[in-house]
C-alpha cells in the first residue's frame, strides 16, 4: 500500500516540475538539420537544460510532431495565444544543442487558448 501511495504521489508531483510557457508565436524556424524551433512573445526563466527562449519539436517526423507543427502554424496565422509545456526533469533539451550547450526545450504539449 505504501508503494502505491508513493507512486501516485510521485506521478502527481512530476507535473509540478513541468515548464509551461504562454504567449503568441513570434517566430518559427526550421534549421538545416530539420530541427524546428519556436519562440513566443513572452520571456520566461531559463531552466536547467536550456539558456534561450526557444521551444523545439522533439521529433518533427512523428505523428505527434507533425500535429504540433500544424497547431503552432495555425496559432501563428490566426494570432492566437498558445500554451506550451515541456518534459519535466533531465533530458528535456535533447534536440537543440549549440556547441555542447543545450539552448532549446523540447515540446511536450501545445494548446491554443480561447481568448
């Protein structure tokens, strides 16, 4: 019973450490290596794994990555506010590396907000 309570508590607390960013999309850039980076119009604090205000689609070739890009493009064209959150914990900045420095956070979820 103690193990079940601990697991449920740990799962619940993991969402507390997720990084959430709300704003309007100001730029979408596709790099030569296929990495898609997104920047919002609002600043946010640097995390332990990134030093810039960029979000990165973790796998642009996956079904989820294609859906995320579609939603991001829709939000930018329509001028809607989005909420993007990343993966909590270590290893959430695996795609965007510049000279060994991780500078972009991997996207976990994208939502278009009603305004």
